[in-house]
C-alpha cells in the first residue's frame, strides 16, 4: 500500500469510521496539530489492517477502540 493511498483511506476513515473518528478527534482535543493527528490515524489504520489480515477475521469495531 503506497503512502498516498493510505492517506486518502485515512481521510475517509476519520470522517466515516466511528473508531478512527473518535481517535482523530481525541488527538485534536489534546492539542496535536491536524496533520500529526492524521498521521497517527494512518498508523492506527495500518495496524488494524495488518491485524485483520494476520488473523483472517472480519472488522469488529468493539475490538478496535479509540
């Protein structure tokens, strides 16, 4: 997955995915700049994708809390 694809997927995720939206908003409230919070959300999304692929399971928002 190239960086630009991950960036665009994260932009969509922080708008529509409740887990990543809460994580991104929490980082913004704490005082992180928006770009820094977005990069942190990118890393979280990549970690979630890797965990799902490694364990061959479907997405469950209860497992990935913000």
